[in-house]
C-alpha cells in the first residue's frame, strides 16, 4: 500500500514494505546441525570449543593473542613482605561499589576543613543560635561557643586581609550613614530593633556624619535553610529551652513588634503565665511536671486580662495592635494574622484575589424542588396494553372533556362511570348495580336490613356502649345470614358485592373490553388443563362479546359449591381482563420470532410494534418525512447505563429494560392471520404442474404427488408452528397484498375455479391444467433465473432436491419416457410440490415479476426447512437489502 | 478508516488488522495497536485521549490503553462483525453496533464481560452509531434511524427506507444527518423527524461511506464512490464543492471539530485537507 505514482516526492511514506509472500515458493528446510558453520570475516572456518568438546582451546591461533593461551598466574609468596604491611584502613576492604555514590563510604569531592567556613562564620552562627533556641537539646550552641576554634577558615583569613572585621557586613562600604553595630545589649527588649529603620534613620540624621566617611554595610543575618526534620506539624515547637534552663522571664505584655518576644508569644501561648512559675519545663507537649507547685494553667486557660476591655481605649501609636485593633489598623496591616504567622512564613504584600461570588438565582415563588415523572401515562399504557397513540389521545382528550382535577392520582381513583366518560363510551345497558339484579322484594328486604343495621350502629355509638353495639351487630349479621339463606343467587350477588366491589369493577372493565369484539378464534386458553372449566370460560367470553352483563353468573356451573363458584368467578373476570383482545389486532399479528423456545406456549413480544411499512414507504417516496415516518416508543434504559451517562433514570422503580414486552400466545399470531384470501387448498392442487402433459405422465405424477402430499399433509400441522414466522414475513413482504392488487382477477378466478374443479373431477382439471400450463409456458422466466436462485440457496435444500430428483429420475426411466430438457425443471418443481401453502404462492407468483418469484421461492425453501429458526430466516432474508460486503474494507 | 480522536490525532484502521495513531499536524505515526484477528472496522478515542476502542470483523470490541498500546479489555458478545464503535462523552461506556442487528453498551469501569444493555430493536445490521450527551443515534441496514433518548426513556424511529450507511448529529444537536444507499444525504429535524434538507448528486450505492457536517454546521459533506468528496451548503442545499480526492472510492471522512480541516481516507491513505489558502496541504500516510 505504497503511495500513488502521482506526487511521490511530496509525500512522506513510513516504513519499508514487506516482501510479498510467494504462495507457491517451496518452504525452506532447516539446515542440519553438521552443516551449520561459522566463518570469520576472511572466510575461514571458525571452530567452537565448548565445555563438552575439549574445553576452551584458546591458543595462539584461536584467540587471546598469546601463544600459551590462558595460563594461571604464578604464585608469589608474600611472606617476606609481612613486616612491611601497615595497618589496614577500612577502605582497603571495600570494593568500588562501597566507594561509589550509593555505597557505605562514598568517595566524593568535599571541601576540606581548611576551606570550609563553618568555624568562625559569625553570621551563620547567629542564625543557628536563633534556630537552636527551640531545639530539643538546649544549649548545644553554648558548648560550641565554649570551645574556641584553633584556626579560622581560609575565607575568613582572606576577608580579614581585605580589611573585614568581625561583626561587619561584607560588601562595598556605604557612604554617609553610620552603621551602628547592633549588639543586642545596647537595645533592650523595649526598643524594637528590627523593622524600624525609619526610626534609626531619624537618629542618624541627628548625628554628625561627615561626607568622606564611609561605613561598613550592615551585617545581614542569613536565612537558615535547614530542612525540616521530624514529623511534627508546621509551627510546632516542643519546648522553650530558655524557659526550662535559664528561667528567663518573658516580657510581661505581648509586644507584637519585637521579634524575640513575638516568637515567644506565638510559639508558647502561655508564656506570661509560665514566667510566673520559677523554672521547670513547659511547653505544649508537657502536662504538669513533678516540680510544679500548681497545675492551674496546664490546659491553656485564657485570661481576660490579655484582652482589651474597652473599645478604642488604647492609643494607636503605642504599638499595641491586638486582636481587637481599631479598624484603620486592621486595614493597613492585617492584624488578624499577627501573632499567628507560622515559622518560615511571611505575610504577603499583595492582597489575594477576591473571589466574586455570584448569588444564586432567585427561585420563582411556586417552584417545587421535586421533579415529577409522568408515571401516570406510563402506568396507563403499560397496564392496559393500549397503544401509545391511544394513550396519548386519552391523555389529551382528558383535558378537553373533563374538568381537570389535578389531585387525581391515577386511573384507579376514577370510578367506572368516569372512565367510561373519558373513553367516550356509551352508557352501558342494563342495571348498573348488583342491587338492580335482585328481585324487588329481595332488594327491599336488603335495604331494610341495611337501614336497620345503620340505625342500630348509630344508636350504639350514641349510647357509647361498645359491647352492646358489638353484640347487636353480630346478632344482626346472624339474622341477615339466616334470612338470606333462601336464594342462592341473592346470596352470591351479595357476597360478590360484599367481598369486593373491585371485582364488580373488574367485571365492568372486562365487559367494556370484550364487547363487540369479533368472535375470532380466541387464542389464549388459560384453563386448558381443565377442559370443562375452559369451556365455561369460553362461554363466559362469548357472553361478554355479546355484551351480556351477568355473563359470569350465567356461565358458571350451577352444580358447584358456592365457594368454588365465587373463586371461579374471580378467576374468569381476572383472566378476561388479563387476556383481553388487543386494541389493534393488526399489530398483534406479527411476532418477531427472535426467541425460538419451542417449549413454551407464549412468546415475548415487544408491546409496541412498528406500524405499517407501506404507509411509511409511500411517505418516503413523497418525501414527507415527519409524522408519517416518525415513531416513538417507550424505551427503558438500563439503570447502570443511566448512571454511566450521568442521566437520571427516566423510569425509576421499573425493572424493565429495553422495550416493554408482553407475553403473547405464540399461536395467536397464526390464528389471527386472515389475510390469505385463498383458502388452504387440498393437497391435490399440487398436481397442477405443467408436466402432466400426457396421461401416462400424469399417472406417474399422481402417484408421486400422492406420496409427496402425504408427508406434506402430515407435516403441515407441524409446519404451521414454524410457519408462523414465515407467514409473518410473508405478510411483511406484502406478498399476498401485492398479489391481490396486481394479479389480474381473471387469474384469481381461474385459480379458484381450478380448485373447485379439482374437487369435482379430474378430467376437467387436466384440461384446465393444460391451459394453465400453456399460460405458464408463455410467461415462464428464463432458466437462468431459476438457476441463479437455486444455486444461491442453501446446500441443504439443493442436496435434498437432488435426492428427490434422483428418485424421480428412476421412476421416469422405468417408464422409459425421459425428457432431458424437462428434467431440470422438474428438480425445481419438486420442491414446490412439497408444501401445500407455498404452492399457492408460487403458482401465483409465477405470473408476477421476477422479484416476487424470488420471495416466493424463498418462502418455499423456508417452509421446506424443518427448523427455520429466526436466525436462519434472518440470514436468509438479509441478502434482500444487504450492503455489498466485499468492497467494504473498513 | 480515518477518525480524528480530537483535532490533533487521527486513528486509522484497516484490513491489516491493526490500528494506527497518527499526528495530524506532523503526519507521523505515533503508535500501532495490533491485536485484532480480522480487519478493524471502526475506532474511537475517548475524550481525554487516554483510551481507544476499536471494533473488528472478529466480533470483538477492544479497549486499548493509548500510551502503552496494551489491550485493556476485549469485549466479546456480538454475533457478527462489529461495524461501528463509539465512546460516550465521559468515556465510561463503549457502544458498539454490529451486523447482528444489536447495539451493545459495554461498561469500561467494571470488569464485567457482559454488556450493560443490548439494544436489539434493529431488524438488520447496525451500520453506524453516534453518541451525543444522553442520546444515541443508530443507523441500520433496515432503513431506519433510531434515536434512543436516555433522559426521556424514549426511542424515536425514523424510517428512511434505504439502508443507512452513516448517521451523525449536527454540532448544535438539533438535527440528525443520515446518508443512505439511495445516494442521498438527508438532514432531519431531531425532535419531529421532518426533513430539513436532502443532498444528492454523489454516488453511494454499495459501499458504506461516511458523511459529516462541517465544524460550524454550514456545510454537509459526504463521501462518494466516484472519488470525490461532495460538499453542499446546508441551508441552500446547493453543491458548493466537489473535491477530487482520487480515482477510487472515498471511504471515510472526518471534519475537524473546530477548524476547517478535513480528513479523507482512500485506499490505504489518509489525506488531510486544509483551509482555502493552501488548498491541499495533505500529508499522505501509507497504511
């Protein structure tokens, strides 16, 4: 895949192409061991001397350069040199590794003692002293000061020679300003020494300073960049050595501008109080020591004396800017930080960036922070099984027809009358209440009883004699039961009304859903195991269809006990609601046979099926995209998927994933199929082929067809189950529709006529067949088409047809009338004859265009196959609209 | 074959079973990822350029680590060739569409080997797939463009009739663009499904070719089998540019997310087309 010829020089190509593999090139044989030789650069053979072939013969010619090759070093006695041996240093026993960078004695270049400036470096020492004040072992600087160094480093010597004196700073001399040496003894703690150069300058201005006198620069205390060691927190110091050993008294007040006292006060919060006790150890890490007299201040009690007691009482000039400093000082210098700055930190000069805080938006007054999903609509559509379009219509129509009741929760809070009004249904004929079913005298009696019971209860409540009420109520109930024992119908009605008015509602619902439904063969048999019960159930359904109100009561078996009847009543009503006919019988017609579990009677079908493809196709042709081509379904994403997409679950609480599914009877699909206008032909119609020209041939045919029709007949029942899928597909492909539309009526008539004739007499049929045959001969497509179709069909099919053709060939040879040109055709038709249903399709299809023929033959092949699993059908049909797979490289 | 992971890098995949990462600006090969058993059909990079997912005819989806070139995860489950693959915006889910008619959502965070969810609504192979925020757009050979709205929990199906080869969202997220084998590119309104524009003139009959929108939604671009890239004005629908790329089929194209920079793939080479001034400053990469 190198670059093209046009513009090679412009392009950068990457890598070197591999040599093309030659398919027919003989494979290289591995070279045997004795032929594996090595030559040096001059072409001489080299020999290898391994350990097993004589060792290393590293003589003069073969390697190391000396004639003798490798020879052991000669032994030299060190006995004579024993006395000369000196003391061994540790380094003598170290190898290079130890002396290396990571060894135990790294040999690296260091400044020698002479050049190191450690000893007499006053400035450094000062810094160390400052830092050592809070060191854990106090006084090590004292020890160092006691021991005087014997010599000074060369740097100090040099400086001295250049005129530097101890205590001075290093650098060019400064004019005009006399630098007073700061000794620390001159300035006591009352005078702020650092950070007050202004005052110093003022002093200098007062003194006389001649112009030609220069002064040494001020000595600078360098910052000690000693790294932090230990695991203590920032700003922590364990002990105050000055406090502990020297017993030095801290200044009485917190002086914020004196560094010494500042450090003290910031490090030890209880400095003043610690000063009051004599010596001892104090610090944050310690509690009460053994030497302490009192333990009052251990836990950092704050005393009010440290705080200012009056506002603005102190003069701003006195250097007392505390926590409660006046406003102008806090502005100038952020006083809130004073005394809290950690060691090693300084206050920044620039103020930090101010964060602009945007106020949150003001919420509207009627805002409620709860999002409400449209669960009502979901539940409506899910439970009732109506199509989403209908659900939508319901939802919208509610707004127009009924006054909106916002607090109305769901469908179940409406009563049947309201719901009926919503659905726009007529008022049901017949009684609306169970009471109306009763005979008038019974009803009167019941009403009397009810009013009596009501008044009794009222009385009882009024007299507040609870026990009396209970007993009387029980007595009433007993008397009621006794009075009603007479008529079973009344009692059943009563028990129905008493047990659950919900059942009654359900009954209404079932009635509403079943009434007016065509009495098509009902698919699902919920009580299949109990035939008599199923029969009763079907009776009940029939009555429901007729709009009978008391369908349940009439269809129940009167010979059963009351309990059984009531149970069965509930079951029937529930079943009738559960398996109510779908609102659109057309949508229920198609089963996508994705799941081929043959054991179960039901198939999971997605609830919302896509609408008719034809309409959409027409819309696409007219370029009317939009409502006609757009369909919207409810779709449940997985919970985890929502989580990963950072999206709230649109259906919280529903365990569904994907499209909502409905269990539907597998066979219902087939039963619902009413599109096929042509009634299923008797197997004899298979004879109508164009090969029975002569009578003798026809006889053979008849024999053969008889044989062939038998398995076809027997297997047709089995095939129906499998064939549902095929038929689905056929419907989908509009085969029958187009047939009905396009096929001229004459042909249909003829076909129908032929069928009727078939049943009557065979002679007529043969005549008709001959005519038919002629027609077919005229319009027969070229052989290539058949070949192409069948060559591309499955191997299974071709092999079976070959087997058949062989048999048929034999029979024909027996007759001695073999037509070689007709033989090929026969191969094809043998597949046609095997299935009764597909024959109708194919014969009709033969009159159609080539496209139809293809689908027709496909269907035959599918019917012929014993297990048309969904996958295989899918694969088989996929070529219809498959993108050419070969040229796709990506 | 070409896909700009972001503007600067380019992933090319092809029948050599490998996946190559290129730098667009320099035209150099950065890395080769090999591990697929058959030709690699599609690839996508995550938003942080940390991971790559690719799909192949060997029915697998592979998640790669960009830096090391190692296979982070190999996801099996499709029953056929996997045509298209895409990360979601956060790189937490890989969505792959296969010839078996399913879209599978794989979790990159967990070690589960099964997909989170299988979308089997398509009745034929899924040829193209795009993700934008909470929406998933799939184009299928059954001639339907499906849009799964995770937030609303809805599936919108638009019937186009002809097998879909490529779908994509517009940059403003209001429209969907779909090219189909009837040699037409259609711009549909996302919410209603109405057609806003139809762009024809190119040839797309048998190959699965790409289409895309320019970075500012001003133009519609599509590959063609006659070796050109067609560029239409989005509003007027008039052909503004017919870019001759070569003699063979332009197999894929991709537009830079921000700049006017177009990538085209043809016969093992990826070309980078710049803006007007230096019309074609292409870098040709032999794969």
